[in-house]
C-alpha cells in the first residue's frame, strides 16, 4: 500500500525535504499588485518573488485558496494514480478556506477514483483523509515531517489520523515579525482583529520587536525586545534549551522571510544547528514560501518544535 502526504503551500519545508519524501504540494494563488503567482513552492518562483521585493510597503498582497474543483482536478491527475492512501494536511482552517475546499474536493474525488484507477490499469481501492493541521507555516512543516516519520509504521488510516492530531496538540510555535504594522494591515483585510492597531503603533514608535509564542495558532506575546536581532537570539536560545530538555519528535522547523545570506547570519543559528546535531535532531531550515511571507511579512522568522507543556524561557 503506497501512502502519500499532501500539504498546501502555506507549509514551510526545505525543498530538498519535500523532494526526498515525495510530498505533494497543493498550490495557493497569490495576488500582489497586478501580478498573480501560483505558489507551489517551486524554488525558482520563490526566488523570483524575493528578488523583485514584491512585499515592500505599498504593495497590495493577498492569497486565495484553490477552489474545490481545482483541487479535485489536481487530486485526480496527480494523487489518485500514484497513491493508494493520501493524507492531506492543510493550514489551520480559521486562516484559509483550503481545508473546506479540500474536504469538498475529497468527496468528489472518491466518487471518481475507481474509474480513474481502472483506466490507468491500477488495481485496488483509493482512499484519503483531509486533516486540519491547526498549524501555520513552520508549525505545519513540523507536523508534515512527523507524519512522514510514521507513515511506514503500518498504521490504519484512522490510527494515522489520530496520531497526527494528537501530535499537533504539542506543537509550539515562535514568530518574530519584522513589522507589526504589516501584520496588522494584512489582518485588517481579512477581518482578523487579533493584532490591534495600538500594538502595531507601539512596535513601530518604540522599536519594539515582540516574540509571539504558543501552541499552534493560539499564541501570545511572550517577550519584547528592542531589536530584531535580540528577538531572534532569544528564540534560538529557547529552541536550544528545548532540544537539550528533550523533544517529542526529532525535528526543529524554521522558516525565514529573507535571503540565504541573511538567514545564515541570524544570531544563535549556528549554536542551534550544533545542538541539534549533538542530540540527533533534524533542523528543517527553509525560506518562507510566498504564502507565508505575505501573511507574516518580509524579514520575519517562524520556529516550531514539539514538546511537553512548558513556559517560554530564553
């Protein structure tokens, strides 16, 4: 039985990891000013996006989930003929319509899958599950890495779903936004009032960089610093301490909305890299995809790991 994992393009993972494990990426549409991108995590498209500086101030950027019909067509063409079981993990349903659209597409696919497989000369049934990851970006990437690590254990579809959803409850995320006013503006356009105008104003006026931390999308400011570098170093120190204390899965996921030169210069990154190596933890370091960058803003970072309940300490 061949089992495949599907994620959407809000999921941040290194391209090499995606290729190595044959993860199928469900695209989203990104509209920036008068340009439209299909964000499928193609490294060349992402590089072009960064090179053009399309997230600079004044740009109007939005993302849109593929329709149920578009997702159905992709599943029938790319997934049904290649897998017996497909697990689709989507970005948190409160942040996008992709979970609802993928669920609707799944129902349409199941009605046509047998005919598609018979026409292709493939024996056996096809089945799939759509799971709301409850995560964003690096957190979604962490969940995907964990899912890949248990796919070969022979779990039933229901048992696999149960394990994934149970694990997701212990996924922690840290976000260091480069510009709070950017996040507030994007949130305003979506009708999301979780980032207040006052917080954005204080961050800009006083040069305060917050660290937003918590489980999944339920996060809150955990610390305030006077610079981006100071905030990033605190997050790296936090991750080091959690790796040393013991993780629930041997992965730390980090995505960064910046160039690779800027990423490698991040304070504390090398220490985290060495600590992960010493403890047999895989560091999943990637550039933010187009979707993540639009949501969080250029220059931001997102870190995720899985651990028992704890407090933020750096």
